């Protein structure tokens, strides 16, 4: 059996290193989040799916380096190895496609204004707002200064040990940034993005234009969820997000997108 060539060994080792680094990177971020948030179960569930994707990339990297999946002499086992290889390549390609799609759609900032702007919350960590939530607040404050007649619908429940919700934290931060309390309306009961929009649809007319403020990586799913809740005209205002944790955040969105596609498949 021929040994892999130098180029294949080099790139194979590189792919293995990248796959291992990717797994460690996601694990460090997710374990830290799991230990800091209120709704730990949902984070643990997402993390399990992320580890499955990491395992697929690792297997592909080892296979590229060694030809592991098709080394057996048995034609049947070799054929099964080829099928598994093709399946892993297709799955990895689809994940990469979703990554690109989420990244590109997160850059879209649509023109226009509305009477109401929905500001999506983000899980507090150890009772404190994370940088991405602060960026959403800053974007909302800037929007409020530009369009002072618009109301901000601050969404997010998930109270911490002291009973403080995401929406309440955002209101406090926006007040510090000069936004008048009468311009803010709290939706502080929701635990998920779906509930954010369902509850908001009870507070404002979903048939009228609405501005949506959330992190760039979250915009693709947020817009779809808003439309599912009956909002017919969504104006995007993506907020910047942490570059260090951007890949981990997009992976979170990919898992949600895969779950959404799975739920839409009819057997």
C-alpha cells in the first residue's frame, strides 16, 4: 500500500491541527458559557451537536492524511468507507455553506425606519451583560438618537439569581446612554428568540414595518423567526459582535439552522 505523498502528509497534518484547534476553541467558549448562564440545558444541547460536527471534521482530516476510510482490502468495507467519506464531505460542505450564508446575511443593513424597533436580548453571564449584548444596546441607542420618535421594544427574560432579566439590563444600559424611559417598552417574559417575537407581536402590530436590532451573526435566524411570528416587513440593523467568539457564535446559529431544517422535513 502506497504511503501518502509529501503534499498530502503536509496538508493532512495541517487539517488535523486545524480540526483539533477548532474543537478546543469551541469547547473552551462553550464550557465557560455553560458555567455562567441560567439556561444551561439548552447550551449543553447545542454543545453536543457542535462536538458531533467537530468529530466529523476530525475524521475527515485523518482520512485525508491517511486514507483511513478506504484502506481495508475487503471490497464491501471499502465501499462503505467511500460512502461514509462522501457523506462526511457533503455534510462538511453544507456546514461551510451555512457559515458563509450566515456571515453574508449578517452584513445586510436595510434602509428605512419604523415606529418600533425590536432589540433582542442575549443571555447574561454570571448576571452581567456580555460584550455582544452591549453592542446591541449601543446600536439601539444610536438608532434612538437618529429616530427619536421610534419606540424600543426590549426583549428577553431569563432572570438571573437576583431576578434581573435581559430586558431590564438593556433598559438600564440604554438609560445610561441617554435614552428616555418612555421610549422603551420591556418584553421580559421570553426565554427564546421565538418567544421574543411571539410576545412582541402581541405588543405591536406585526403588519407594520419594524426595525430589528441584533448581533450580525444572529440576523439571519432572527429575521426568519420574526417572519414566522407574523412580522411582514423587517428592517435589519445588525450590531457588531466579538471577533474572538464570532466563529463560535456562527456555529451556534448553524446548529439552530440545522434543527430548523430537520423540523421542516416531512417523512
